[in-house]
């Protein structure tokens, strides 16, 4: 864990285009103010998830973890789609339509549920549509399954990260790990939760 935190601190302090955000599909690089970097939350997404509060160089504490991470996406994805690799699953998800698998607010209420501020296209239940449909696994497209699963895992990780940042009163969250390495496409999903 020391290497992970030291590496993150080094990259955030020295590489100008290391940190970025995704808003509505647009990747925007964020300049890091070294005088205002700490404390921050580091969310390392590998097979599982480690959530680390970083207070400075050599000062950190693992505050939470989660068993639903990249291993969950890859394992379930391979079982459900017959894909043979993590990268194949991610490629497949880019052609998917999760609304064929996920139950949306509009599927329940016929549109927005404005009384509580829920837009029609908000996911109400990941993988919720098959519950009310009389279909077999082969009736669903692997692309749609892969995207639904990607969003399920990403939203879960994003929510856990956000809630821990609130709990610890931290204003910055940085995501890293094998799950998002070189795949900016699904970094967007972490920020949509």
C-alpha cells in the first residue's frame, strides 16, 4: 500500500495531465494545487476496492474496502457473456445499451418522478428488467449485459467512494488501479453515480 500511495502522490505532484474528470462524456484535465492536495481519498480498484485516506507523504490510512470491484466485473462478465478477457468485456460494453437490462425510473413511473427529483433515465434497478420479462440469458445481447454490469460495479464503487469522502469530510477523490488503467471510457461511469 505504501508504494500505491507514494506513487499516487508522486504522479499528482509531478505530472500535469495525470488527474482528470469526466462530465457528460468529456474528459477534462484538472490542475492539482500542490498546496491544497492533502487530504484526499484514493480509491484503488483492482480485483476488489481499497479506500485510502491520504493526509500527506507517508501519512495514510486504509479506511474501507469493498469486495465488488474489477474481479466482480470480469468474473460475472465472463460467465454471462462468454468473453475471455477483461479488455474484451470493456470493448463489448462500448456497443451496449444498458436500458435493455436495467430497470429505469421511467419503466416504473412512465417518466420522471419529479416529486423526488428522479429523471426518467435514472437506473432504478441494475439488471432489473429480466425480473419481469420471460426471457432466457441467450435472449439478451452480451453487449448490453457487459454495459449493465460495468455500470453496476462502477456506480457501486463511486457511491462507496462518495459516501466515504462525505464521512471523512474530504473534497477530493482520486481513482486508480487496474480496473481503470488506460480505459477512460469507463472512468465516466464512476463519476455518473
